[in-house]
């Protein structure tokens, strides 16, 4: 039987993109490109967020009241929209992390792997 290819990192990202964006915004307000760089840097370049996924997610999060935005200047002097997580966004992030832990910990046990501590 042929061996299945592991899912590409971006396929895994689809289900967790909102959570990764919200978590990134807990550091400080960021523009879209900075959010993508932050996620890529912290994931050791394993996760790459494409613009075609990032900006629709940011718009969805903004419509849901989980982030707000305002125009400002990027470090390069260009005009950029900076996103900030709201109190509702922080609450939703906590719920998403909890749900992720509730799913990932049992999966790790089934795979016979030591699961990371909750919230890490």
C-alpha cells in the first residue's frame, strides 16, 4: 500500500489561522505582513501564511469584532493597516486554545507521544 504524504503545512494552517493571528496580535498591534512574518518566524519557517488567506481572515476577524484596525505608517514609511486584538478577541483566543488543546492532547496520546503542557 502506498504511503500517504503528510499534509502540507498550509493545509494544517487553515483550521488554526484565526488562532495564530489572534495570538500574534497579543504581542502588539501589527500590520498584515508583520503578522505573516511573526507566524513564519516563530514556527521556524514551517508555517507560511499567504496573503490570499491572511487578509480575508483579518477582515473576517474584524467583522466579528475580534480585532480592530487603523491606518498607520509601517517601519518602511508605507501606509499600512494595523490590527489590534479586542477583549472579545482575547476571550475567543482563550476558547480556541482550549479547544485546540482538547483535540491535540488526545491525538498525541494515541500517537504515543508526550504532549506539550497545556497553553504552550
